[in-house]
C-alpha cells in the first residue's frame, strides 16, 4: 500500500458540558477523539454551589 493510499484515522470533536456559571471561563472547551475513544469529564464542585469541568481523561472503548 502506498503512503498516498493510507487514510488518516477519523477524529471527532466532543465539546465539554457547560458549567452552571455562564460567566466562568471554561478550563476545557473540547477534545478530539479517535473512533475508538471516549472522554470522561472531570468536574470540580465548589462550596458556593458552582460546578465546572476542569479536566478530562481519554479512554479506549471496550470491545466485545
């Protein structure tokens, strides 16, 4: 197979959930994932009741 015939793996963009504070700048906006990947969002819950996505982990999908 030639290099020209090789296809790049498809990527998809997944956007982070919105925080409950519209004025807070998000720490994570989106991530790009391969077809066999998912994202687990990491939330921080503040004492004043606000919650925000502050990180993420990319995990391979389980097959089977």
